[in-house]
């Protein structure tokens, strides 16, 4: 068996669920230190910068959603978004050669969708919030799991938006006592994005390249818990099964405690939240080296380190 190459194909810096808000720490356990979350992010940004400058340089940065928590008024939520984005902006000004990409989370949409999209660098077209990044031998496919959801719509302006209508229909037809993931704070990708996703995976398969999928929401209870799953998880899992020789990993946030499952030849990784990191640990973030045959996760804070080999899925 040939030795694995020493240099990764792609080097990733990743964190999720900063969930900053200018409001008091919650009484939950673990504590949600909303106002301190920007300090955790600043620690993470410095860690990414140190790795980029003094170790093997990073190729790309990802935040997997929930950049803010949401505050008691829209103006306060807007101010929270601006405050935390200033930290991200400082990092990108320091390293303009290092691209930073955002995934949409449910708490992000405590400000209206169009405002959020513009501040995160997307166009006004919601389809710009799902996209593919191509590297040698590997592609990252980013999904918007809040495309169909109750969040981020303007009252009396967006009441007839098809995705909002679909969200209400889903909740009306999926009672929570029978469908534990039919929580109002979750969302779905919707049929149009799902078809785009299938086409992206087909294109990757035709070029014999591996795919890592990033979304805010988990698909498997084993990697999180049932309350936090994507609404149309079964449809997405069916597409993943169709291309389980192409997709090697699904990465998400949303469930702050984190988790992991290996299913159908694919690693499902739920990354721990920045928000709830014990300050003594600095912050929760990961440096991920993508090799030809494995993922190597160098975890910090609450995120564990691990090596995840790529496996050939079993044929049924």
C-alpha cells in the first residue's frame, strides 16, 4: 500500500455558533456567555492567524452558522451582527489572501434575510447562499438549511414568500410529538436546492473528486439529537446515499455539545460551539487537513482531535 502524501490537499480553519449578543449570560448549563462570545472569536481569529503565518498556511476559513444569537429588538440584533462581523473583517483585512466563507444558521436570521446576505457577502438572490468551492481533488458544497424556515422574513412584506409558506405547511403536517425534529427553530433546504445539490454531486462524481458538505444542521440523531435535525433530512440522506462514493463528510454546527457518527460511508461531524466554550479553554475551533485518504482534525477547546479515514461504502 502506497504511503499517504505528507502534504494535505486543502487546509481548513473552522468554527461555528459564535452566537454573540450584547446581553447577560444565560442560566443554562453549560453557560451561554453571549457577550463574551466575541472574545472567544477574537481568540479563534488569532489562532487561525498564527497557524497561517507560522505553520502550513491555511487555504480557507469557514464559520458554520449562528453568527449572532438575536436580541430583544431588531436594532440591537443589527448592532450585534455588526460588532461580531467587525472581528471577522479584521481577520480578513490581516490576511486578504485567505478566503472566509459563511454558512447560514437559524439565529443568523434574527436580522432580515436581505440584510444578512449583504453583510455576509452574498447577493440578494437566496441561491447565492448555497455554493461550491473547488480545490485539487476535493470540493466543498455549502448548503443553506434555513432556505425553508420561519426566520428572517419581514412582516407584511414577505408573508407570501414560497419558502415561508412551505415552512408553515411542513410544521402543520409534522406534529412535534410524532416528528421530534419539527421544531420551529430548524429549517430545510427545499426542493430546488436539493436538486442543485444532486447535480453538484453528480458533477463531482463525473470528475472523480471527493466532496465535503457543510451545512448548519445535522442529519443524524446519532451525531446530535433529534430536536436539532434538518427538516428534510430524509431527502438529503437519500441523495447522499446515491453519491456515497463521492461524499466523504457532512460537517455542521447547531447542536452545541457536538457529536459524531459514521453512516453509509460518510463521516457526520457536529462541531462544538464557540459560544459555550469554557474561557479557560480559549475557544473552540479546528484546523482540518484534507488528505487524499483521510481527514485529520486538530481540535481546540471543546472540539476533539481525530483522524477520519475515507472508507469505501458497503454495497447493498
